[in-house]
C-alpha cells in the first residue's frame, strides 16, 4: 500500500497553548504513529518573520515549540521533524514557484485583502505597511508543501485557501513543464476547530485568552479561575454544552468522565468547584509531559540534535527533488542529456498510482482554465455565445499552425480544453 505524506508547519511566534495541543499537536503525533502515513512536521521560522520582527520572540518560540513536540512524545525516528530554515532547497523552490505564480492569485489572499481593507478603513494607501513577505507568503507555503509532494495538509478553515493556492501553483507548473508535483488536499477536523479560551472565544494568542500548555501548576490554577462563566448560583442547573469549563474538560476526559461531569452540571455544581475540578484534571494530565518539557528546555543541545537529524532526513528528499525541478525549468549542467523519452515516461507512469495520475490531471486542467479565464469570459459575456465560441476556437486553431513544437503542444492542450468547455455551444 502506498503511504500518504502528511505535512504540518508550526509558526514560531508564540508559546504553545492548550488550543495548539488539542487542535494540532495531539492529532498530528497520533497520525505519525499510523504506518500508512509518512509524516513531516516543521518549525516555520521563515513564516514567523512575516509579522514578527522581534528576534527574541522568534528564537524563544522556536525553542519552546521544538521542546513541546518532543515532550509530548513525537518519535523522530517515525516522523521527520525539522526547522524550515535548515532546508535551503525550500527557498530556492519558492523562487521557482514565484516565477510561475500570477500576481492576481496573490491579490486574492485573505491575509493581503484583510490588510488592504484595514488600510482603507483607516484612510491609508492600500499597500501601506504591506511587506512582500505578507503579500507572497502563500508561495513559500506552497514550496513547503510541494517540496515533499505532501498529500494531506491538516489545517484550520482559515488556511484552506492557501492549500487551494498550492494546488493552483502546482497545476500551472505541471502544465508548463510536465508533471512533477502532487496536488495536496486540505484536511480539516471540525471537532478541534473551536477550542475555547478564557473568555469563551476561540483560544488564540491574538485574543490574549490562552492557557500555556506547560505553565506551572500555580499559573494554571490562576488562569482557570479567570474562565468566564454566567451568574448561576450553586444548586442551579447549568448548560454544559455552553460552558467553557465543560468544553475544556471534555477535550481531555474520557466519555465516562464527561458523562459524570455533565450530570454534575445538571445537578448545579458551583462554578468554583467546576473550575477546581478542571484544574485538577488538567494538572494531573500535564504533569508528566510538563516535567519532560522542563528537562528538555534545560538540554537544548539534545533538542537541536533532533532538529538536525530531521533536517538530514528532509534534505535526502529535498536535494534530489529540487534537482528535478531545476532540470524541468531549464537550469541544468551544460552536459545534461535527457533520458530516453519513452523509458522515462513508462517509469514515471509505473511509479504513479491511478489516484495520483488523476489528481495531477485535475491540477493540469485547473491551471489551464485559470489561464483561459479571459477567453471563457469573452464567450460567456457575448450576446451570441455560440457564435463567439466558434470564432474563438477558429482563432485558436489558426494560431496553432505558426507555433513551434513546445508552444504548439501547450496551445493544443488549451484548444482541447476550450472545445470541451464549449461543447454545448459548438454543436
């Protein structure tokens, strides 16, 4: 059975909190134990520079996140755990992909559009304080993914667009230079998307409502006492499903323990007692990994060693794969000669599963359609769409005759897709 590659990146701009653990770390480590998965986890320290210009924060976050994943049981023999900046092939691939990515695609990025909207509301120029890092970071994210031909990317809903962009970029490259990249799929776990913070909103450092995963017992109790509750008195039944305390408890407790706590809510447990029980449960759950985390933070040489081990594993794939990308775009040794075409294609087809081939073809088709959008709009907006479609196809047929081999094949692929799209109009 062919393994699927699962890849997750962790931006190094904050201290890991309970929301990070439940939403990303715990499911990722569990997935890495599945023998059908080839797991890649990386510290996205280049991504951190997009919004964070505090070097001490980036450095401390990198240490904390690396130690956290190891403390929680990540097996670096089973998974590839590395620092993004230790893989120079990623930045080179980023440039190659940048040269294939339209500005229009980047204009549609949610992060960029949000910055433009904020500037307009403040009466500033659209691009005030918008760096090229912010504008083009979806390309770096695409390189992170495509370098390892990842199949599955676990993300939150706000990141789905970036996986779609990676697919579009991969499809355009494959259409231009030949199939090299898989088309990644976003994986969203609906059950872990809304881990509540101290104020009931999604736990996020942006809201300053987080519970650090490995804070001390005293700090943990102090934070849990700040959890927002309603004014119901002890003895009054409480709605467990709308309680941040119960939701946090349920994310750690067994089904039987959840049922017992739910009954206590129905019987009117006091908020003080509920918070104390949540604290005691979380403190007990986190005691062992907290001790290992503190040990690792005192032995950063070992943590660094584990990251170097992961980088070596990652580069064993990245270096030869980048060579393929370089050759594909024409950056080759002067003495380079292609393999026999038929043998090369036969070998490639043999190595690809039917699903991979179908996904690659889907990406190729999507990429072509993106480039043909003005032509599609021209036909769709015409008063006589059928006549316009026939005219457009005729123009494309005439243009093909004067083209050279590679350009001719590319234009023929476009013509074939136009005929498919306009089949109902062409008759």
